[in-house]
C-alpha cells in the first residue's frame, strides 16, 4: 500500500472534500446577502401606505331593479397630502452692535443729569466712587474716583442692581460706569 492512499493525485488533500469548490464562494455570498437584507430591514425608514380616494357608490336604483349584494358595502378612502411650510418673519429690524455708531440723545433725569453734562462725585464718605467696566455692581472695577472729582457724562442712563448707572469719562480720559446716586450736576 502506498503512502498516498486516500488522496487525489495532484491536489494534496483528501479524496473527498467536505464542501465542493462552489460552496466556498456561495456560502459567504449568501451570508453577505442575508446580513445586508437584515440591515436594510432594521434601518429603512417606514413609508406610510398611500391612500387613494374612490368615487362614492350611488345608491340610486331604477324602478324594478334590485341593488346587488356587493353594493351594500361602501369602501371609502381619502388621500392626505401634507405640504411643508416655511415661515419667514415679515420684517427684520437690526439691533445696533458694538461696531455701530449711534448719535447720543439727551435724556434728562430727575437729578438733572444728562449726556454731555459735567457731574461731581459726592456722598462717598471719603472712600471714593467705584467706576466699573459696565453697569452693575458685579462688573469689574476700572478705578476709584475720589470724592469731589469732576466727570463728564458720555452714556446712559441704564438700570442695574436697583441703581441708575451713567457712563462717565474722568479728567484723565478713563471711561466707566458709576451709580447716579453719587453724582451731582455741576
């Protein structure tokens, strides 16, 4: 008996393979098709069934005729068409931003303070008046103005933290916001 018994000459394998050659291609292709089909079935977007409208069935009978049995059942369906709508505002009013230049308007107040007026720092008890980067006590302090300092009002009024605030420029040209209760018209 030879050592090559049970082998097909030239193939180097057993005389009978477990799968024929075409199965080595067909099975992977079949697996890919099944996986792709499952993927499509899981992730496709469902489309609603299309509804059609059928004409109404007339119940008129001519004398001497009898309505057929099928005519006693009426089938009614409707078509619903949805059209998307885009709503566009009728007008747009731009709000001035930091790059816009707005001509100041004179706004008189009860204390007589207005843009362009000179004011004196008062009633600080000698501790001075905090000039802030914006209206409100939470904003950073630019500097402290001494009691009696003269400032020019360049903006405002603005209400914040239950106080009325004015934008001022001091004698050194530094600008900031101060509470009006510590200013007196000069």
